[in-house]
């Protein structure tokens, strides 16, 4: 039987992938660069949100096996990723 944390993380990634594919289809149907850019910028919120959520679920799943120092380092790493992605 699969771990509920793994199932939750995989489910979120599948949903995220479906949203990405749907956005691509919408872009193709719109057929205009300016409108496709609007759809693309809406996706900029989905990626980091999924990253944070799946990381949080994963950390909850292994929290009893990690020391607080390691959890803080993982949190710092996620912060650095988000900072690098979202910095303008």
C-alpha cells in the first residue's frame, strides 16, 4: 500500500501537470501572443504554490525522521529557490 504522503504529493503534481496542459491548449485556442502571455503569467502562481505544498507534505511525512536543523536547511533551500524564481 502506498504512503498517504507520497500519494498526496503525486496527486498534486498530476493536477499541476493537467493545469499546465490545459493552459497550453487555451494558449493555442487564443492564438494571440498577448493573450497567451496573460495565461502564461497566471501559471507563474501555480508552480511555486505546488512546490511549496508538495515540499510541505513531504516534510510532514519525514518530520519524525529529521532533526530540526535539517528541516531548517530544507526550508532555507526552498526559500532560495522561490527567491530565485520570483525575483524580478
